[in-house]
């Protein structure tokens, strides 16, 4: 063991390029099937049953029309596309979907951001002053650690985008506040704008909290050189950049703000218990060293109901991070930096634990927006970044031989203790103790995996500690030692996280058409399909039967997979009662429900007629297509107009003696003239034909002129922004029959056109473009000013 610390190895030529190549190789080591056209998606992923459909819909609209779709008519009776939030609509990854198939674009979006998470971390650490190998290890520790690399498993791309942007935001704050680089403020505004457009508001909040804390540290820490007044001015500039970044998100969030009262999530979540429902169980801290403890993927036995992610931080990373803790006593600048990240690690851990500690009571009471979120465990990405920074500091100390024999021996003993606990079954018994009800047996069956995990951990600990020992004895050249440290960290993390990178066949196979879907795609009039499956013959997570799998085929579904559909539609269909209302013929008429897609035989609907089947679909389910009894057209003309409260309207719609064609039941705020009924009116007998149908624009023709006082009701959800013209003239429009579009008709009306517009989107787009232009100008102007200052 060397008694004289040495300086870290010098960086190689083109250090940033070598780092980028290393991170690219690490990403491809996880995602190489993408090169063969495979789709980074699994049957447990949100992207499989929902994400692909909404992204493909928008990509198709952009390619064919040149603009974003404003209305999505294919799920839950229709909803505004932008306002209801459907993933990365305005984040730059949408550009990939213009030049690549949607599935390939989604795959490479994940892979690019895993790479960026590593590279941006490297840039931040190098800017702080760390050597090449310390920064290289820090980037690998972050990008390949479980909280980041495993985002691909549940398909959480928005979380990954924000997580990748965190180190870039910190880099820009460092350049701006410490170094006084004026260009950084425009760049920081753009980064914040990108995070806003990710769009993942929960991780955006966490990113801003971590970045804000770092900015305050830079401005007030006496260890950071610079004039205090200048640093405070720069801190204010950082705040201005954040504000400008939020303006860049206006194209997304102005429509969202308008949508809030219409959303089922209006008012936030239902109390503290819901807000902490996905907290990080404390015992699963063991998973950061031994990921098999609570079980990986399908073997998971812990207290969270679902667990498609990973908490594994890496045996090698944890060893280096504990070595990095010693930096808290070495030099004022290094000490303060280390303590900042130790404090961030502690706070982010307590935050992630959520309802398992009293700490989150403070968060829930004091931090705005917390009541709208339900997964405090997602704060783990900040903990993962803090760990990566500490590991980078540890690698820096390792390269400088600033470690002792006692450190190596201590970690060796710890690794052997874990190994012995695994071999004796103690860890298995402990895992079973914490298993969620009914999973104790699975936890015991997981014993061999825990043993293998303990052996694996001991092996990687031995390899890293052996490298440190050889380095300390002078038996390894610094460049070789640095390469070994990076290789061990990367291999350690890859050996676990590769399990979460599961690829599927391309979308052309996963969502392939069949005889039933072909027939539904060729209908001459709009119709909705009720899709569901039960029992044998249904594939797990079939997107056609329980998700948005009909969207790629442009088939309108009664239900779907979203979670932020219109609240009025949920009320109409009885979602709170398990959609029991879908058994009502009156509701079939209102919903334009003409077909049922199911695996149940005979017809699950009394009076239904089998049209096609059995047919095995792309997911492997055996399905049949049934036609509903009765005539359930897209639109109809009622004899009269009535107004009422939602309770009164709902009671009328549920009355077996009432038929939708009798009267259009508008809500009380609708700008239409209503009458008081003394008896139920007769039908007008007018037939309505759809002559043109596309998302957000419908043209209808009546087979004869409408009488005075009549109204047209269309089976499309009403939302502010719909406008109607009748025979070329504007007509009053409002919400009818709880959720649908109602149009008051003048006498003699023959043609109706419905068009969806979004003034909030138009305003937001103008603000976003102006803010983006200002951010670019600030960045370019800052570059010019910095050069002029340097030349002066």
C-alpha cells in the first residue's frame, strides 16, 4: 500500500470523445437488439398498451397534415389530445417519429437519453474539476444504475428525459454562478423548457428542487470563489432562466390548465394515503447492493404492488461512493461539495421513503403540488445521482491512492458477511418477512437467486478491492487502473440492468391487423367498439382488449388506457361503479356502440349477432366480433331541447322510458333555448349521415330539414373548443346528455359541421416559440459577450 498519495492519471487526448464512446458502448451493450429493428418494449410496459397508440396517432397526423392533432376520437368517447397529455408530444423526440417508424423512434429515444444521462454527468463532474477517470466512473454509475437504466422496463420515457437533463442543468448552473458564463442562462432556460415539455411534472419538480439547492450552495458557500454580490446577481439570473423555461412549456401547459376542471384528477389525489401509495419500502435499501433480495421483475415479493423498476446502485459503485465520503475531510472546496451531495442523498432517500417515515408529512404539507403525485419513490433518481457523484469522488481518491488497507479489509469483511447471510438462508428468511401478503412462498422460492446474488456481489467486491490493492502497491499503471475501475463499474451494473432491457418484435408484428380489425377499419359510418376479454383465450395485457391497441387501426373504442379522460365521460359510463352502465341499451345509443370485440361465446350482449370469429389476434387472444342489437348511429336529431343539472339529466337518461332521440338534455350553462316538457315527445324520424369524419372535424347531412326547436346530438365528447356551423352559419353548441356534443338547430337545417379548435394551444404555441427564440438569443448573445470579455 502506497503511503504517498499521487495525483490522478492525466486525461487522454480527446477525453470528451473517449467518454462519449464509452457511454455509447455501454448503451449499446444494453440495447444492441435495436440495431436489428427490435422494439424496446415489453407486455408489462405502459408503452405497450397505451404509449405506442397515442404516439403513432400523433406521428401519423404530423406526417400527413403537417400539424399536431388537437382531438383524439379513438378512446373514451374522444378527448382533447394536447390538453389531456399524451407523452412527449412537443419534446424533441417527436422529431424522430417524423423520420423513423414510431416504434424505432421510441426505442432510440430511450437509448439516446440513457447515453445523455452519462455524458451530461461527465461534463458536470469535469467542470467541477474532477479528473477524467473519476468523471468517467460517475457517468457510468448514473446512466447504468437501476433508477435510470431500468426506466425502459415500465416504459417511463418522460422520467428518463428529466433524469438525463438534471446533470446538464447542474453543469449550466456551475458555469453561470461560479464561472460567470453569460451564455449559460439562455442554455439553462432551454434545458428547463425541455424538462417542462418532457412532460413529467413530478420529476420536473424534483429536478428543480435539486438544481435550486445546488444553485443556492454555489451562491452562498464560502468555499466557492467569487464576489458574493456577483454570485447573488447570477442566482437571480438563474431564477429568470427557470421562469423563461416555464414559458417555453406554454404550448403544453396552457391547454392543460384549461383542462384541469374537466379532468378526473381535478382537486388532486384523495388524501395522504394515496399520495404515498408508491413509497420506497425501507427494507428494499438492501436491493441497492443485492437486487435479488426483493426479487427482480416477476420474482418481486416486496410491499409495492407492482415493481418493474430497479433500485440497484451497484456493489462497485457503493464501494467507491463510501471511499468518496472521505472527501468530506479533504480541502474546503472538496469538503463542502462532498457534504452537499451527502445531504442531497439523505434528503432524497427520506423523500423516496414517503409514507414510511414522518419526514414526508412535512413534504406533503409544505411542498406545492405534492397532493397531485402518488409516487415519492421516484425521487430515487436524485439519490442515484448523488451516489454517482460520491462514486466519482471515490474513483478520484482511488486514482490518487488516497485509501487505506483498513478500507479494503473493511469492505472485504462486509461483502463476506452478506455472502454468508445469503448462503445460510438468513437473507431469504428476511425477504419472506417483508413479503407482501401471499408472496412469502415466492420469497422462499427466490432463495437460490438471493444466494447467486450474494456470490455475484462478493465477486465484484473482490475484483474492485483487488484492483485497489494492486493500484496501491504500484502494480497497475494509473491509466490501466482507471480503465479497470470504469470497466468493473460498467460490467457490474450491466449484469443486472440488462434484465430490464427486454425487446419485442416490431410494431408491425405486435399490432398487426387481422380479419376483424380489417372489417372494422372499412366501416362507411363511424362506430364504436366495446373491447374486453375474460378467462382462457386472452393474452396477458392484450392492448386490443384492455388498452389502446385499436388506435393504430383508427378504430374508435368505448374505453381504452389513459387515466386522464374527460370526467363527464366517466360519469356517463359509470366508471366509478365499474362501468355497470354499459349494460344499458340507452347508453349503447348514446355511445354509438355498434360492435363488441371479445373472446366470450356466445355473445356477451343479449341479442348480439356474431359477425366474425374466432380469430387469433396479434397478441395471441382468440376473439370474436359481435354486432349490437338496435340502431346506434353517430348522430341523431331530437325533437326538442331541455336543460337540467347533471343529476337530473343522469336520472332521465337512466329512465327506461326515455330514449335519446326524444330530447337533447343540455347542461344549464349551455347557450341554447330550452323548453319545459309536459310529456315525452315523439321522434323526428330524421336520419343523419356522416359525410366526412376525421379527428376534430365532422360533417353531417340530415335526410330532411329539421323542424323548429330541434337539436342535433353527436356521439363525440363535448369540450370547450368545439364549434358548430349549420348550413354555413354559426350555431349554438354545448354539452348534452352529460358528455356529448349538442347543437341547437334552426328550422330547415340540413347540414352540420363540427370542428374542434384550441385557442389555448394557439396562445401557448406563440408563447413557446417566443420564449424559445429569446432563450436562443440569450445563449448566442452570452457567447458573444463572453468572448468580448475574454478578449478584453
